[in-house]
């Protein structure tokens, strides 16, 4: 049975599907205003690992991962801050509009980074979610939730016309993060006053009234022209796509507060009962001793990995060598070491004997079972990799070692079943981005756009073949 660390319970607990045989997972997705760095991608690996072990356990798995393309402000705490130097609470600039700049098209920027995010996930071996709703296309669902919260007395219209959630109306606030409302200290605006639009300093915006100067990403609603707050987006999309019972909600550890705390309060208030059974969070990624961030100047993108001639799946292997709840200190040396290990394992996999005798087949099955047990034990991927290293050093034949590795591939996602010459490391980041855009176009049945992107990819020196397993790409012949 799968066991995971539940942040709210503060313990490793058994995970059972609320609907027998069907595990429902909501994964907080990216805000698509810039490239996702390796620290972000480590978080997005978490639901992929959960789905792989759940599928191995013969569960049907539905994963919904949102795309935030509006409403994520520079400071979303609701308590005030200096996210842009002078903004307070949620009065600062929308990240999407900031990325677009003056006169830019925010949604065009969003689609560019969304396509790049999908390309990076593909390079890392992260399977696409079952559904990936966009915030900008889910406004009606958000409006419905806000209206229901207003009717139930959990929300109110503030002095500036924005709609706020009444934090004190939800007695269970703080169960995830441990923060208590009475201990949250109010922030201050640059003029020295707390936000006068709110009744209580810890309340947060569900719907923001838009200033006349905002011309993009605004909608007319029964409570005025404006745009959604970040937290309400996940509540609306979760309920819209998964219903009122969700087994697992994932995200980075930094989302515990305020995002998941606020989301939980909204969601339970609108339906009247607990919706998410388990909250699971991945720890921060350090790079060469510091948390990966733009301000620290140590942001590493998947394109940087490719540019160094390293396989993106080596990054995945480096992640798997550490527990998802440990604060991993990644470095170029550790990625290079994982790349060398991956090459050895791919070489062994190429020697796998498909006609093994029953005794050797049983040995492989035992190893797979042990790997699955490690995954079930709070995703102890580090123990799984250590076991496979032991297999690699054993006296077993290369053919048997390769068979074991291939049998474990559905859990590992390391691309061990690919020929080295066609490994994903060979695909440049710009071509991978075009492939991701083409996948989106094909899913939308935009065939002319799909054909145009095929020709653009061909012009870059790569040939695309559509197969039952999706797009396959290979270098064009000179």
C-alpha cells in the first residue's frame, strides 16, 4: 500500500483512494511568466512519481495540473510586503503583466512559457497530466465559487470593490502550515497604513477590482470588472475537474502558506466539508549550496543541461537519488555523475535478454517488487536507486541486469528503453519547444498549425514521426 507524508497530519500515512480503484490527484502547476528552473521541475516530478507507483498498483489515476496565466500577484500573502519594492498585500503587479511589459501581449507570453514548460517536462520524463486547465479559461468556475462564498457569508465586498475571503469565518485555518490567525502580523503599505479595503489584515482577495489602467486579463462579473486572486483559481479548477473529493494535493513546500492554507479554507467553506484528504509537499532544491532563485543568480534551466551535453534524464536520476522531502544540494558535478550512471544503465538495458529462463525472470520480478516497495514507502526513490546500483555491481550477466532495469523503467522513467543515439539529450531545447507546441496544436485539432510546426522543425534539421505513443523525432539525414 502506498504511504506518503501528509503535511497536515505531520506523519507518513496510508493512501487509499476515496473512490475504489481510482486515485485523484491535484497538482499545483506553474505560473507561466518565465522558464521553469530545475527547482520548479523537481516539484512537478512529485505527482509523476505518485502516478507511476499508483498505476503499478493497478489503480486508475487522474492527475489535474493547473496553468496559472493570470492573478498571481508579486505578493499574495494578503499581509503586505515588498514584492515589487512598494506593493502591499495583493496591490502589486500581476506577474503575467509584468512579464509582458508595457504594450506586450500577456497571453502570448503565457503560451510561450507554457509550451516551454511542457517541453521541459517531456525531456525530464514527466508524463502529461490528465487535464491541464488554464486559469484564464476557468473564469466562470471562479465566479461561481466566489458567488457561493458571498452567499454563505465567507466573503465580503471590500471598500475598493474587491471581494475578500473572511479568514475568521473558517475555524480550521492553519492546519497545514501551523500558522494561527491571531499570530499573523499585519504588513504595511508604503504609506504606513494596513490595507483599508479589508476587515481583517489576514483576509485575502478572491476577486480584485481592476484599475482603469489595466487593459489585459480583466473580466466583467456580477461583482465588478476585475481579475481573480491566485488562491481562488485552484479551488475552482480542482472542484470543476475532480469534484468534491480529492485524494492527494501536491506542491512545493513553499506553497503550504499562504497558498494551500487559503485554498483549503475556500474549498471547504464552499462545499461544507473536507475535500482534500492528503497534502503532500516536495522540499526546496539547492544548487551548489543555495536555494535556486533568480535573486541568488543560480537559476539553472533544462536548456542549460542540454547545452552542456548532459541528458535531461540525468537530472531526473539525480532527483531520484534523493528523497523528495530532503533539501537536495544539486551541482553540475552531481548531474554529470548521474549522466555517467545513466549511460551505463542504458548500455546494460540494450543487452537485455527477452528470452530469459523462468529462474532469471523470477529474479527480475523480485527486484521490481522490491523497487515498488521502496516507492510505496513514502516514495523512497533513494533506496530504489541504491538497490539498482547493487544489481549493477552483482555477478549477474549483463543481459539479466539489463532485463531488470527495463522491467523497472515504468517506475523510474529514465528512458532506459531508448537507444543511446536517440536519447533525449540529442534534442535541442528550441526543437523540444516546437515539439511541445505541436503537441498542443494536435490536441486542439489545429492541423494546419501542426503541419507548419512540422516544417519548422524540419528546417531545424529534425524529422517528426507521429506514432501511437506520440511524436518521435530524429535528426534528418544530410
